[in-house]
């Protein structure tokens, strides 16, 4: 159980980097990446509106293809919506988030990074917030724009990029300056669309004291 996408048009959802299969909410797709398909919308036919079954079966392993085809598509296209798979209401609650964080077998976080996160000495509220960052369950302007709560998805600090999770925590000039002042760095060629791989690299290459500094910094950003 985790945060994931309920498919509408499919234009906002990355096939390979987002959680969008309700039957596999704790994992990204494991099938070999196909270069020519990127968004879930690429898998949907419009007339009639249905899954492109031949494309799906030729692009994914049998298990994942069947799970994709089991997702019902609305006859009337609507925006993709972030929902919480941890509650029947699809609405996040601190209770369900805390319960999930305590249970590594159902965590949406890679097992290694979960173990690193939970073993860090510090308040649970900080670790839960970092877990929400990893699962993209934070009200950035980009997420609010997807929900049509905000009309401008750009970062208010720099006005140059989309204010998504990687931008807020890592890529904007402000967090970059903070990380530089803390003497925490990572390979310049590292380019992750999500912060999962980035955080895992930091946890694997710095000591426990730096782990505390990393999660506390994300919490304050």
C-alpha cells in the first residue's frame, strides 16, 4: 500500500517512474524499459477508449501486462489523480502512513532505503515526512497544478523549473546551496527523475551522522 496514481488521461503518469498499479502499489514496473513509450497515455487507445492490448502484451511481462489490463478506464477522460492506496477512502491519514512505515513488508520504499530511513535516530515525524517525499505525497506546486488547485506549477523561488519533489529537495538553487554548505554532494552525472535513487546513494555513501543531517535538511526545506 502506498501513494499512487488513479489513471485518467494518463498524460501525467510516467510508466516507469511512478506508482500506478493498484495491485502492485509498492513497486515500480520491473519489465525492461521500452524506449518509445513513456507516459501511461501512450498505452491508451482513444476510439474506442481502451487499453492498447497488443502494445501492452508486447512491452511488458505477462504478469504486469495482465495487471495493467485489469485497470478500468473511464469512458470520459479526466485528469490523473494522486490517491492513497493505504485507505479505502483513497485519502491519506497520519495513522495509515505511520502503520505503513512500521511495516517494511508493505512499504512502498525500496527495502534498503527503508531500513536506512527507519534506523536513523530522530523523531518519527521527520522520517514520515521524508517517506512522503519519496512517494511524491507532498503538495508541491506541480502536484497542485495536476489537481487544478494551482494554475502555476513553477517554483516560486527560482521561477525556472517545475516545483516537483526533486526540484524542492535537490535541484533548485536554494537546496543546492544548502547541500553545498553542509558539504554533502553526489556525482554530477546523477540524473534521477525521483529522489529514491538519490537518497539511497546518499545513505550508502555517508555515515550515520550525515544520514541524520540529510533527513533533517529535507524536513526543513
